[in-house]
């Protein structure tokens, strides 16, 4: 069998439910003629997700980016917030849109999440919060950040865009800190095409987020907060309700793909697998490899895979601190962010979704073995 795939294989492929289960929900939308503004499917999905994720207060939003902005507003954050450069631009832009100055701190090179020691060194009298990212579903050191928050009187927000289903010792990571945001973008394990959510501990924060995402409207004649429109509509909520019953099966299918990748790629020289900390349940959003010191460079492998119709991604390179919007910040200097800079140059996300199947995973491993051995097509 030739090694190249006949059709392009992308880094992700959105989970879609059987069409009938979605169309059944749409019949209700047509019947009610209620398309958005806290419709019944919106409320049903909020309830279903609260139960599924074992969290107390959850508010749906129109995207993960909007969820981050709402979390910052609900907690009244201002001044400086310390965060990681190894993340989506969305994490940084949310801060900027809220008038907050991002301050970069380095990551731990093993977990790829913010290093608590680097965070402590970055704290100034203007620091109001830590914004950790459970990047690739690897949980931040939530205990260390809770301790820093107590010592320096800070808020802690987590960008959990990749952490739907991440657990530590059987407990969800989503209830750590003051707020955790989720993304339900098409490329995420659980998707509503576009969407997201904020999970908070304090019911007053949930009340504020519900107001803020609806333009601050309390009733027909009263607007109590300067909100935005970040509501989830009924079509997105319907997709979420249809996808939720099949998300565990998707997770299991991805776990099987991950098992093939792990067993086949472990022995390849210069290629490392990410080690999840003990007791952590992997959310299986991404399958990430790290390429260093072998015969083929990260960028070499990325380019070679394309020749076989395999489109891996170099998330999150170039790092946020190198982009025009942020590179002039004092904390953006690469010498301040050595572990993140190295990771940014070495990480590669392989195609990862249930439909790839173990057969697809084996074929991709065949290609990687072939390319890593220095052979050409
Ligand atoms: N925080 C973190 C840590 C995040 O990673 C993100 C988003 C956010 C916050 C913000 O959440 P949102 O506001 O987006 O809800 C993608 C996503 O657009 C973005 O949501 C995600 N992170 C980021 C890591 O990845 P791109 O530019 O890489 O996506 P794109 O369009 O290249 O898609 C990747 C592949 O997926 C395509 O090659 C093909 C496949 N695909 C994609 C879409 C959209 C499909 O097969 N069908 C589709 O509909 O950003």
C-alpha cells in the first residue's frame, strides 16, 4: 500500500452527531420560533453540561474567547495578569480587550503549563490575577496557584479550552480557581460549531456573566451592566445537546488512536511523547509530540508529512510573545521565556480524532517512521 493518503488528513475533524438527532432538535426550534436569547435548548445544554462535567455554575457563551472576556469582566480584573505565551492568541486578546496588561511568565518544560516559580517572580503591585492555560489538556499546578493567590491576594482564572474532561485523581480540574473557561469550537473534543462556557464557583459571578453576555439587560427597561452579545444561539445549543451523548465514545475512540501513536512512536530517535502527570485523565483534545535532536527537525517533519497528505499543526508556534501585538511588552523577551521558546520550536500536533481510527493512526506512524529514518517518498 502506498504510504501517502488519498485524501488530506487534517489535525482535527469535528465530531458530528447522527443527522436525525440534530434535526429532531431543530424541529422544536421551528415549532417554537425561538432562535436565541436564552432559549430552552440553551438552558437544557447548560443543565446537561453541569451534570456531565460535575460543576456547580456554568454559563454558555458564543465562543471560548468571549468566555475568557466575560470571566475577566465578571471578576473585575484590571492592571496586570500573568499568563503563558504557549497558548492561542485568544487567551492574550481576551485580556487586551478587557484593558488588562498581559505579563508573560515561562512554562515548566515538562508539563508545558505556567511555572509557579516564574509566576511568583513576575508578580508586581499591579498584578491582579494569574491566567493559567491547561494547554493540550495538561492541568496547571492548581495547588501552587491557589497558594500564590492566597499569599498575594490574587484571582486565578483558567483557560480550559482543551480541558473538557480533564481530571486529577478522579476530580474535575474545571472547578479550580475563581473561573475556568471552555471552548466548544468545531475543532474541540466537544463542539457546538462555535461556542464556549464559563464555570465559576460563586453564584454571584454566574449572575454577572449571565447579565454581561446579554448586553447587561436585566429587564425590558433596565440595563445594569455594560455587557456584550456573547449569547449561545439555539442552533449551536442543539448541536451540543446532540453531541453530548456521543462525546464519551469519541473520547474512547481517540484513546485508542493515542494508544497506537504511543506504542508505535515511543522508540523513534529524537521524538518524545508528552508525559501526563500521575493521576491525570487525559482530555484527548490533541496528540502532541516533541521533536529534538533526531535526524529530522520538527519543521522538517511537518513539511515532509504534507507530501503524504498529512497536515499536522505546530500549535502554538509562533508564540504569542513574538507576535506584533505583544512583542514589545517587557515580559516578551525570549530570554525571559526560554522553556516556552524551546517548546514552541519542538512541538507538533498530529491528526487526532476518533474517525481516524487505529488503521489511520498506524498509517501515519508508518509515514513518520519512514520520514524519521531520513527516507524520501
Ligand atoms: N484558548 C485556547 C487555549 C484555545 O486553543 C482557543 C482556541 C481559545 C482559547 C479560543 O476559543 P474559541 O474562541 O476559538 O472558541 C483553531 C480554532 O479555531 C481555535 O478554536 C483553537 N483554539 C485553535 C487552537 O485552533 P485554527 O486556525 O488552527 O483552525 P483551522 O480552521 O485551521 O482548523 C484546523 C483543522 O481542523 C483544519 O485544518 C481542518 C479541520 N476543520 C476545522 C474546522 C473549523 C474541519 O475539518 N472542520 C471545521 O469546521 O484554529
